[in-house]
């Protein structure tokens, strides 16, 4: 499972012109689900997202996490994040989970996030989404969790 996290001043996602999720300061998470990912993978990635220290403390050092700051979490599914780009000029998607499994794990991830953090907003799985954000820093990290069984 892969999560691209961006520290944002604000972010929103629209589907068919309708805002489905929006946050002020916090993390925009682009979430990719791969073959072999499981509930345990989702739990491990969520733990990292909520506790990854990317927010400034009083000395302007990245020592605070989303859990520490209470900022928003906007979760957007992004199957292209798991593309194989090692060769050629076209991405391959054989590493990605099936749409049904991807949606199941995405929904599970969102459910777990809402149980552990507030506020949590989302896009819509499988939809054509328009994401707007103001990356703060810019601060962007790719978090990867290998399949956990």
C-alpha cells in the first residue's frame, strides 16, 4: 500500500463539480492499493500517516504529527500511484489491486481513519476527481507499506 502525503494549507476534491471533501490545514493523502495488501497493511499505513512528523514545532522543526496538530485529513484514492514506471513510456498497472479489492481496502482505510482522527474527508473511489491544494512547504512524502498478512 502506498500513500503520498502532502502537508497542505487547504485542499479539496470535487466530483462532477460538487465538493465531496475539503480540509483546511492538514494532510492530503493520495492512497494506492496494491495486490497483496490487507487490513493489516491499511492499519500500518494509517498509523504512519497519523503519526508521521511533518508539521513544525515552536522551533520550526518538523517534529509534530497530524495527531499532534489535530489538522484535517483528506483521503483520495489514486490507483496510478501503484503503477510500474520502471521501463518504457507507458505505465503498467499489473501491481494494482482489482477495483473491488481496492475499493474494499480504501473504504476500510477511511473507516479506520474516522475512528481514530477528526476531521477526515474523502474523494469518491473510482470517480473522475478534481483535486485542489496548496502544498505547504512544499512538503511531500511517499509512504510505502509492504503487504502485511
